[in-house]
């Protein structure tokens, strides 16, 4: 399907991103952005620390913070923010409570 990008009436970066989210990506732009952020940060931490558990916990925390920022821009729904914080809490608990 070809979409005419000149139909998007946006006066700045935030309205353009919101229009892409709603009109082109059907509300999945923010979720895919969070997934991309998670993959990039996780691979960076995993390469640097060689500790997968700690890398997952720290990455989950960063993604939870980014989810609040994207929620402020109306790019992700409330459920995504809730799930991100639950995953961050569980990952943090696993990292700190389970010792190797």
C-alpha cells in the first residue's frame, strides 16, 4: 500500500511523529520504538558487562523510563507503560534476589 506523505499536516517533529503513529503505523510506532531501544541498549550492556541478568535488569529500567516519555507524547498506550514497569520490577527483583 502506498501512502501519500503530503497528506500529513504536521507543524513540527512531535505532531509529525504522532501522525506517523496514528495514520501510518496504526498505533504501533511507539511500541516498535521501545523494542528497538531495548535491543540496542541490551546488546550494548551485554557486550560491556558480560552479565546477562544485570544487562536485562538495567535495560528494562531504561525502557520503562523511555515508555513514560513516549506516553507523554501519546505514542504508547497506558498498558505499554504498565507492562514496561512490571517487567523492570521483575527483572530487578530477579537480579538482586537470585545470586549466582
